[in-house]
C-alpha cells in the first residue's frame, strides 16, 4: 500500500510541475488574494484602511493580547490574540515597524477568536490587535520592549 501511495503522490506532483512549467498554472492562480496595500502601508491608519476600508476603531476589554513584556530578540516575538467577540477577522499590527501590519487572519462564522503567530519587531512599540466584529473594528494594545532589533537592527 505504501508503494501505491508514493506512486500516486509522485504522479500528482509531477503533473502540477509540468503544468506550471508549461505556463498553464501560475502561482498567482494557486495562491489566495492578499491585500497588498495594507501590508505595504507605512502607518497604522493606512494599514487598517487598506485592510478594512476604515481606520475607525473602538478600544475593547474583550480582546486579550499575550506577548512578552520584553522581547530579547525582535526577529521572533510570539503574539497570541483571543477575543470573546464574534470575530470575522483578527489583525496584528506592530505600531513602529516600517510596515506595521504583521498578520491578518480571516475567520469563518463558527471559528473561535483565538490566533497565534510570531512577528518581527524593529524596536520597542505597541502591538495592536484589531478585531473586526459585526462590521466594526475593536482594538487592544500591549507595549513590547525589544532589546535586539528584528527588522534590520
């Protein structure tokens, strides 16, 4: 059985490689659309505007950010966000980064508002969690001190 599974996998991988090589299948067709303007924005408001269409937000105590108070290495800062709101999207923004939007997660209606990732931080700043719920934006902030810069520092 293992040999049969191996041969099927090899055949499927080879078919995709041939299709890409022949120009029938390009990476843009395979990958999901992404909000380029939001990820290349230089300010928090521009990033939120590019991602959500507006930067208007309301601070909320229903959002919890778990991140270290002091990040010894800004290249790898673990961040998790949980919320009791009915979230459809959760974004993580590092306020003083050259490109502040670090991550965006689109959630289905039945998903629990709980995400975790690792981000790069160039210097000490606030990490902002932006939760979209009911068509409105809600935020929470946590200051993270960076001792060794991760974005070229």
